[in-house]
């Protein structure tokens, strides 16, 4: 098990999160994809969140993360989307025209220890499952 502990708390809080660019634009590839992954890793480290798996398709992203139970999922997603949108639009001239990079919505599901490997494999095999 991957249990962690804090004051008066032992936990294993894991999420599978997916979100898309505004208008489902196909912008997450090559250097943008690589930079997005770096930015998310940086922000997660600052928040004390560990990334178990991450994969980008051209029009959406999948994350498997482990978090402290004190952080709400809406806070986590807001931080990741806000930071990555700001930095990507700042660094890539072709993205500067977008008022916002991401839609307001996202998908999230909690993951128990039994299905953790299933989710990690699903995320890792995203690019091989393209139809």
C-alpha cells in the first residue's frame, strides 16, 4: 500500500483527472506537450502532490495523482490549469491569442488501491489506443 501520514491522519488519496483545451483544440503535442508535462510536475511538487502517471493526447490530458486530503480537488485542478495556462500562453506565441487555454470543466474520479494499476496502464497506453 502507498499510505502516507500527517498529523492525526493516515491516507491514500488518489485521483484520475482529465481536462481539455477550450473548443477541444488540438494543441497538446511536440514541445507544448513536453512543456505542459514539465509545468504540471513543477506545480504538483510545489503543492506536495505526486504524479503517478501523465499523458497528453492532442486534445486532452490524463493525470493520475496522489494528494494530501486537505487539498480539495477543485483547488488542485484550478491550480494546475491556471498555472499551466498562464505559462504556456506566455512561452508559446501561437497560444498567446487564446484568452484562456482550458475549458472550465474537468473529469475526476477517485482511485482505490485495487484499481490503481488499471488506471496507470490506461493512461500509459493512451497513445497506443488511438483508433
